[in-house]
C-alpha cells in the first residue's frame, strides 16, 4: 500500500515542533530496534537536538562506541588489502 506524499514545512509553533520531534525520534528508535533485534544486527542511533546540550545515543554510548570501533577497523583492513 502506497503512502501519500508528505509536504515538509517548518513548524512555527514551538510546542508542536517539540512534539513532532519527539514523535519522529521515537519512531526512528523503534525502527532501529526492529532492525537490530530479530536479525541480530548491531545498530545504533545518535540523535542530536539543537535545544539540548547533549546528544542522545540509543541503545547506549558503549554499544555505539563498540560498533564504530569495529566499523573503523574493518575500513582500515579493507584499505590495507587495496594497498597490498
């Protein structure tokens, strides 16, 4: 079933904008969770809100750092294979 086209526009009402942001954030976290749980895929999300001093990391900062480190190491290995 096709979804209808969504028109994107700046939300001028601050309370509506915050509510829309929180809804979108929760939807994104749910999607990442649904991707990682049943398929055994390691995934994380970093959510940066201009109105908050710190970013939010899902599921945890430690998990995100572990995945990023493994990804970086695999990129280094691939680069070394190309050079060799």
